[in-house]
């Protein structure tokens, strides 16, 4: 599968073990690419806007704000956001 057709995944988590585990699983999927990573809410907001991923895996408890608050800050008419908890 070409990189252009792959599902672009954004991973946000502040726990190193989970962060690395998710990255490894995504990198080993032929139809996925790890578009970006972040470990706190501020990074998540900035990187989401820079990379506009297809799917975001968001930790709800981040050190500087909740994952829900981060998603609210990037929410606008440009992006279709459908949370799944």
C-alpha cells in the first residue's frame, strides 16, 4: 500500500511504555503510518493542526490538560471530529 493511501495515525500519550508500544504496533501495520506523536495537550494541539491525521489515539489524562480539552481546542469547521471513547 502506498504511503498516500495509508491511514495516518496521530498518537498522544504521556506514558513512555504505552507511547512506544502504540508506535511499534502502528509502524508494523501495512495500511497505517504514524503521522505524528505528542506527549501533552499543547503538543497535541500544535501537531494535530500541522499533520491533520485520519485517526487520533488520545490519552484523556495528560499532564497539562485533559485529552478532551485538547480536542476541543482543535475543533473547528475545517475538521470532522467524531470522538470514540
